[in-house]
C-alpha cells in the first residue's frame, strides 16, 4: 500500500504549499492534514516561549497521527522546534521538522546565511537549529535574520501579491548572502516574485522537506 503521511500545521496558510509539494514530490502518498492554528496564536501570546503545555499539545497531535496509521509525519510550522523534537523522541516513525532539509542546503551553499520569516517566533527557533546543525558540522556561519513585517497579515487578508512583494524586497536586502532561506511553508509562493538571479540564492522549504521525508520513510 502507498504510505500514509500526516501533515501537521499551526498556520492554515501552510496547507496549500505543503499539499502542492506532496503532489509534486510524492504523488503516490496518501496525505492527511491536521490543523490547529490556535498554536501559532498561543505561541505569539507567549512571546515565542515554548511552554510545557504547548509541547504536550504537540505530543497529542503526534500520537493522534500515529493512531491513524501514519507512516511519517511532517510538521509545517518552523517556530516549534523543541516541541517537534519531543514528538521525534516519543514516536517510532519518521518525524520531520519543516526546515531540516532547507537548513542543510543553506549550509551547503556557503557561510553567509539569511533567515527570513513572516511569523516572528520562527526566527529564534530557526537560528538555534541552524547554529546547532552548523556546530555539528564544524562550521561557523554568519547568520542574518529578518522578520518581514506585514507580509503574513497581507496573506491572511487575501493580498497575496503584497505578501510576495514584501518578501522579495527583503530578499534583496541580503544581496551578499550565499543563501536566503524562506523559513515558512507559507512563504514559498513568494519565490515566483523574484528574478531568476535572485531565485538562485533563495531556498524554499516544502519541496526539500517532502524529498527528505520520502527518503526516511522509504529507507533510501
């Protein structure tokens, strides 16, 4: 039978790019979606601090996904790194954070890496993950970050063009970066607003995440 993959979202805007990446990179998989967008609101209210109560909710989501027969789980919100790590430790099946593959690609591109986010709580989590991965590889990167103010509100308000334009403008600020990582699944659509030269330095996360999860599930 084709594998069942459960996508777990904390932002409803992450659902379309995740589904598109699955359709392109793993069309044989049976895909199910779990959405709890109160998680992102609650994390923002806690100023990005991942409390035990949030970890417990992630564990519940992971266990529920397993109970449905999941062969693999992909989380699509980048701000919850430590909570996702707890799910990884709890379950005996492949569980992937949204940016693992993207961070690996960024470090492979060079030492000057820019992290862009539209949800502010993503930046501390992503910076920590990049530093940890770099340290394990003996690399000392220069990490630059920016929250693209107003972009997520524009997307949630139906103005996708403004969302994409704001992100494209932020990409151009980091012209000296070896790689610019759009850290959220919901940001991937903005790559279409970039020039061909700009796209060469920009990494999006859905496609690389699906490819890595497929390798993990299939044991390739």
